């Protein structure tokens, strides 16, 4: 989307200048408009950022399509019908349609907003921004003269990019990051994924679901997703392996290089055994780094974090009082929903509309794996590590009527509460169908600092997956329909204190 040429912004004064039009920056700009502030939103590349391109929307569109393919094939396999296949061109077309639809919404919205906003509050500018002083931003635009923006406040929302490794030649053709997935011309016959975190496991799931690619996953730890509870990981790992994914656990990469039109990599296991494998493509999934180069942070003294990785911030504010950092550059959870919350909070804070500090305790997350995994708050692993006494209740999908009707009974709900009479909810993990929708009621209770009584008395629709949550809390209150001492393989309720697990029923 191009700038509206009649708007003259050179040396104009704004209440807020937002640099970066991804989810965090966009949300910040819109909140400034809500408050009647004059705001300019500057984007150097693509409106919507990684939230639309090469990021969440792209990967989740791929996942949704791959899930449909694998579900169809699970049905027809029982009838000895040949596999259903979707061409890679069709996959690319579907992704392109999703991107076009979302970017069109952003573009149309901004164009109309820029022409219709009362008192001309909003201005969008395409260009590369650089901090000159605490109150001045220089914008370089291709084909236009440089312009100067004067502003009372600055929001840095420049996002992040896939992290690369110095000893691996990433060309986004043979050795890729997530930015290079769009460059694939067809399903690779084989692919190795370096990194077994969320993004790496999601892409392993996607390619395995389509059934056209042999997938290898390199994991330095003894299990994938090391930040999650073992019972969550066990299901995901087993399903990946069932789909033919080879997981190199306890393995370190020695080298990875392009060879004979493909990629050769060498790994070494903790027992000293080494292995060399040839694949078509490689995907690096080793984290992301903030986009702060050439932003001019040194011109105004904005400090980085203690690790020097992200911009240091105190409740979205940097060490410079009128400059804020939100989204991936802030160093918190790199998720679209978190970035949007931070963007809105920063603007509310700068204009004294919010007195409370931003809390990350009730942030809901979802991992697009097989099956879907969602979580909010603390998990069991965190509580054990930090010696927090808790009660834990766990219910398998196999006893939930809706899951039985869906013929999708793999998964469970696990709710963690304080080990006291109030039993305030500390966290939840959901693994299985509708997992992301199911955790919302628990996320609200965590935010409200409430216990479980309210949830136990709600009348849930029947049949629904969320009925399983209610049955979980009823177990904690000793009034469940099914008793854990009877269905011990499907229901459990236990206390963890000083690292020791004791079953309560």
C-alpha cells in the first residue's frame, strides 16, 4: 500500500510515532487513534509484518491444510483407497489466498482510516525509520526525499527475523529458514529440521501430515519441546514417529552443508556415535532475533537487555522515558496476541490510561502439532522446578462425550491449582481436539485470581469438549461423575509437594 500523496508529513508533529506495522505496531497505532491522539505508523517493508508473511498466518494455513489431508487419509486407509494428495502448487495457492485476504483487510482499513479519521489523526507512511533524537525520527523512502517526523512518543515494534548460524550457509533455497518455505517448488522428498522447539515441531508436523516428505528432526535434548511437561511431549513425539518422522534425540549438529544438489548433515549423539545423512532440504528453526540493526538506538541511548539480545524494557518502556518497545523486540513471549497486548498497553501507559503493570501470567498459547496443544499459566514441570506445592487433576479425552462422538479421543486436560483450600488455578494444559478454545475459561479465572468453584457450577453445552474441564475441577472437589479411583488409567488427581507426587484418590 502506498502513502496517500496529499498528506505532507515532513516536519509534522505527532503525539505518537509507531515504527513497524506488524501486529504489535498496528495495535499500538489503533489504540492511539482510540485515545484521540495524532499518530503516524511507519513500515519499511510489508504491512502486517511476520504476522502475515512467513509467520503465523502462513504456517497455520499450511497446518490447517495438512490436517485436512491427513484426516482424509486416516479415513480412506481403512477402506484400502489410495491416498488423497494435494499438489504443492495448490498448497501455495491456498497460502497466497490467505495472505491476500488478510493484507487486503489491513490495506483497505488503513486507506479508509487515513482519509476518514476525524481531525486527520492517523497517517501511514512506507519507509525506513531511524531514530535521530528522542523526539525526532528520520524516514527514508525510495523515490522520495527523506522526511523528518517530530513526535512526543515513540513505539518500537520492528519485529524479528529467523536466527541464522554463522557456520551454516543459509540460501533460502536448499538450506532454509521459515522465510524460505515459500521458495519451495514442490514437496521435498526429505527434509531435516534443526531445532525441536515449537516452530520446528510445527513444520515437522506439517510435512509429515502431507505424507510426501521424509522428515528428520534434530533435538539436542532427550526429548522435543523441553519446556513442556513430559506427558504432553510423549503424545506429540509418538504421533510424529508414527507419521515416519525420525527424531535425532540427544544429538548435536557437527556440520551442515550443501552437497550434490541437496544437503548433507553430520550429527553426534551423547554416546559418541556419529551419523551422516543426505536430504533434499534443511530447515533451521533455532529461534528469532529482534530487528534492531540500523534503527538508530545508539543515537538516543536506548539500551539492550542484559543479554544484549532484545531491547531492555520495564513494562514496555525502555530506559528512555518516551520510547517504548513492544512485540518481538521487547524480549517477552514472541506471539501475535502478546505483541498486540503490549502495543495497546504501551500507548495506554504513555497517556496515563493504565495504572496496572502488564501481566503475562494468563497468556494463552497454542502449538499446532498433532494433536493440537494449548496452555495457559504454569505447567507441572515449572511447579516442580520452583518447589511450588500444587494439586493436579488430569482427565483423558476418552471419557468426554464430544471427543467420543468425534472419534478423536487422544489427548487430555490437566489443571494445576494451589495446594490450599482456595485452590486458585495456576495453569492448564490441553492436548487434543478444540484444545485452544477449551482453555479460555481457565485463562479468565487465572486473570481474575479466582478458584475453581465458579467453573464447577457452570452449565456447559452438551456435548462439548469443555465439559471435560468441568469434570476436572469436580474431581478436585470430590464430586465428579466418574471417580478416579475407578478409572485410574483415564482420570487422576494428585498432590506435588517437595517434588513428591502423592495420589489423592
